[in-house]
């Protein structure tokens, strides 16, 4: 089995300091949380950014500042900016981080519209997906294909046939968003069996489902994402003090199952990133 690639989703766009005071907002807090996750074994940092008051933004300059801060502390880590941003943002707002310099190696590509709890709708029409994918293709950015339900995998296949999404594909299977596919073993097996054989995938699961679902992914040869974006608790009723703690727990699970953890260089090879030199030449 390949080594395990661990992604840390360190802040997201929705969680707040009221829910867990360790959620990072400022540039420095984002740098610190990224460093703690990296030291614990994360090879990829999934980045959303906030203004100092916690408001989510896709502002390119804010991304630049946060990424500089992360590279200062974790020079070889893989940075995976969000193009999802927060519910309600426009296409133009969301796409800003793909125009960063250096160009990101990889960025999220959300593959369908999904209810996001309450009155929230996370909109990703087919036209939007094509626009995001084509712009990422031109820039040489690998899309991390965010899947919130089975139909989104079918959308990816349709766009792959048209040459808009290229092989080998890397998927993020997200379970437990209220409105998306539920976090169950059957659903995990169903989605994984639907993927092309040569693709790679990681599992993300919301709240208390995080560790049970990533444990199953680790056993199946998939990869894992943890972090405050998805889950604020180390265990029932115990808030995590950092993203590092959540990554440490994932590493312990992997080691207990005999699965080694990939460093960023190994992770880049495993998920098929070809542009390491571009990012790290400076
Ligand atoms: N915050 C969600 C609405 C992504 O990063 O691309 C979208 C999200 C997915 O987190
Ligand atoms: Zn995200």
C-alpha cells in the first residue's frame, strides 16, 4: 500500500472561534496552525483565509500573505487553496487564489451543487465547474475533485470524456455535509468502487464522523483529511487545541494499522503533482 497522504484543512470558511477558540483567523494564527499540522505529519495544507475578525474571504492578497507565512514555517509543504470559498461568493471571488504567484500546484474543484445545511446552497453549476476546470488547466493546476454526492462523480466522468478534466484524477470524497452523502461504510465503499482504478482519493468527514471514516479510508488504501474545517473535537466533548492534535491522532491510527505516513515530496508523487520545481525554485 502507498504511504498515507494526510491533508490538514486548518480553518475552513464556516467554523468560528466561538465554537473553538483555536480556529485561526489572522495571518500569524494560520501560519502557526499550518506548522503544527505539518510537524505532526500533514503533507498538504488546505487553505481558506479569513480577515482578522473571522470573516471568510478569497482575497488574493490575503491568500498571498497567509501562504508566505505558511512557507516560512513549512518550506516544502503542499498548499491546496480553496476555490470553494464560502457559500454565496461569486465565481470571480472564488477563483482569485488560482492567480497567485507562484501558481498553486493544486486547488479544489467543487463538482456539483449541494445543500449546505439550513437555507445554505453551495452552488457549483456545470458551467461553473467547466470554467474553473478550464482555467486551472491553462495554469497547470491539478484539480482536487471535491465530491459531496455520487452524481458529482458522474459529472466528473462526463467532463473527463470531453477532455475538460484530465487523468489521473485525485478525488476528495466528502461525507456528512447536511445535504450531501451520509458518512456510512456502505457509502464509502460505493463511492470508492465508482472511481477509476488509476485515480487517488482521500476521505473527509464532518464532525464526529471524521475519525471513523478516515480510519476506513486508511485501511482501504485511500488518504485522509482532518482539521478544524471539518471537525473541532479530538474526542467526544474534548475540543482539539490545534490542527496538529488532529493530525497526530490520524498518524497514530495509521501507524497502529501499519501504514506509513508520506512526507510532502512523497505525497506529491502519490497524488500526481508534476510541478514541485515551479513552486520551490524560488
Ligand atoms: N466552504 C465550503 C462552502 C472547498 O474548499 O472547495 C466550500 C469548501 C470546499 O470548503
Ligand atoms: Zn475547503
